[in-house]
C-alpha cells in the first residue's frame, strides 16, 4: 500500500492530483482544510485489514524506556513530588466527507423543497380554478384509485360541471372503461386454471366454479386437477370438495404430468385446475407458470387476487404471473376489504378483464359474475361505509344439497 499526502488550493484540484498520480483506484483516507487550501491523504493498493492493524499498533502504549543509573549526589532534605508524565495521545485516522458532497446534498434538499412547494402551489391553483376537479381527485384518492386513473377521469369533467355531475361522473366513466367478460366455461365448457399468490382463495374459488358447472352440465362432465403438492392439506381440502360435488379429482405431481391428465380427460366438458399457491418471488413458480403458458391454447388461466391488497403489491403480482398469460381476473375476499379502488385500478391499467368476484367462504353462494355497474357501485359504497360491506346482487341459490339432483345429469 502506497500512501501520499496532497496539498492543493481546492478539493477539486486535490482530487485531480490524486487521479493523475495514483489512478482511479485510489482511496481517500482523510482530508483536512488548511489556511492555504486543503490537504488530502490518499492511498493506492489499499488494504483495510492492514490499515486497521497498523492503527492498532500505533495506539498500543510504548514500553517504558530504561532510565540510566543515577550518579551519587547529595540528597536534598525534602524532595518535591514528581508529577506523572501525560499519557501519549493515540493517533486516529480521521475520516471526512468531501465538502463538495455536502454541498451537493444541501442543493438536492433545497431542490426537493422547491419541487414540493411548486406542486403544492399548483394543486392550490387547480383547486381554486377548478374546485369540482379538485373534489373529484380527492374522491378518487379516497376510493383508493391510482392518481393516473383519477387524472384521466378529472380530465373529462367539464369546468362548469355542478356537484351532482361531479359525483356521478366517476361511476359512469369506470362502468364504461372497466372490461368485464362472462366466464365462457360455465356456458360451453373448457379448461380453466386458477393462478395467484398464496392464500388468495384459489382452492375455494375452484370449488365454487366446479359447483356451478355441476349444476349446469352434471357431475359426469366435470373434473378437478390439483398441481398443489407443496401446501400441507391442499389435496385433502380439494378432495373434500370433489367428494361433496361427486366429481373425480386427479393429482399431477409435476407440471409435466399435466398434459397426460388432460389427455385422460379429453371427453370431459369442464376441467378445473388448482395451481400451487406460491409467493411471487418463489423460483419454483416459474416452472408451474411455464407449464400453463405452453398449453395456453388448451387452458385458460385466471389470475386470482385479493381485492383488499395494496395497489403496488397487486401490480407486482400481475407482473410476476404474466408468464401464465392470464386471460381474466378474479377478485377474492371482497368481504375483507375497505377500498376496491386499488384492485380496479390494476384491472384498468393492466387491461385485465374482470370475470368474477368472491366475497365469502360459502360454496357456491359467494361466487358472483362480474358486472361493471355493480362493481363500481360497490366500490363507492364500501368507501363511504367502511364498516358495512354491501352485498352483491342476489346470486342463483345453489347449495351442495341441491346439487344431488345434478350428479346424475
């Protein structure tokens, strides 16, 4: 390690000397301000462990020097007390922050304050010039919608709009732009796989779908496939539902076995596939999603997300599960959320059609087909009354007992 001291009139000049002499790999050990400029201590081939060892040796007390034998002399009558010598001060390496960096931090802080003040002033001017648009933006924020959606709706509000139109415009805009599709599998049959993070209610939603299919096509035309071999009790839970519905259940131990199971069920009208509930950051998720994505022409993938989760987390889940190429969105746990704006923002911005809503554990009563107007009105009501969960329109009543007549259909 080579250490050298540099003297210059400014820090910039000192840094230039360091780069020219020691190169870009030089390490600044210390810097000091002098009356005639700055002093910088830099090193090349810096070894931190070696430096610490050298500092520790320098801080260790030196052994006392051996005093020479005193000469014979007359001792005075009274000797003055000898004061002990002060202990040598330990040398420490002083680490200093470059003044240029401190100045840059100060300027960035001032710039941030200026931007915040400018934005606040802009919002104040907008509120004064267009009070109805300001109220609309505040309403959309209260509902949980993203700022982008709020701004898109506010841009369509006329300047001379009254308070009534300001309240009604978001309902009409959202109902018009929210894409909703009916689940074709419940009309003509097909293969549907439910994907999504762990704990969002995929297995229960699968049972609700299967119960509706049994009611329409009969138990002989419905089958279940489970890819969830990771969660303890997953197979038992789905097996219980299959036994109550009177439909067969097949387990694929690996994603590669899914094609074989589908070939065995080629004459079955409706096949519902339960996938493992994994975190979006789990590496095992890739294999499962690729198995579904490769067979996208045979299987429809529906993404199941909890309606009450934060908007940023929902966006991350949509991005992570994109390899499965989901064609529809199912919002679960509506009975546990207080704001639907975040989930609806994700559906709008990610262009995911909404197909169904789930707001409870009852099978299949708490499964509802999505209708744009009903979803938007529910979002408005939930925000105004956070403690009361409004009910969806009455579904077609179907219970396990009423399915007994459909088993032999």
